[in-house]
C-alpha cells in the first residue's frame, strides 16, 4: 500500500538547519553516532552516568552487560576514541567518566540553530 505524498510548494525547499555542518564537523558527529550505534555502548554510558561520583571502574561494567572484560574494554576504547568518555588508569583497573560536553554536542548536532 502506497501512502499519498503531499508537498507544499512554499516549504519544499526551506532549509531546516540554520547553519549546516561542515564536512569535517559532519565526519566527527558521524564518528560519535557510530560509537553510539551499539546498544551495549549506550548501556555502558548509562551505567557510568548512574554510578556514584559519575565514574565507573571497568570491573563494575562487566557483569551488568554480561560480556567478557576484553569485549567491554573494546567497547570502552571505541567510546573513548569518540571522545564520549575519559579513561584513567589506577593500578591495574581503568576508570571511566562521561565527557558531558561531547554528549551535549552529539545531542545538539542536528538541532536547528
């Protein structure tokens, strides 16, 4: 079944975003969205956000997502490479914090000015 399409002449070519992203900005936003494109990584960010003090040890992230330490470390590396978390080594354990400005920028990247 095909739905009817209505195009209003006066709104057809109106730009939806006041200031479009540059090619470099779009590439950066796409990298962040790619990192967020996996449900496990979104869950890991949520676990960190809900942790006391806004940080979590890798050892506290393994059991809730039900994956091996190596797999969780891989996911966390992708989130760190995308600039969404910071990583601090303390002894043999890595601790992660959200980078709130990066999350805010991702949320606002496609919003009209």
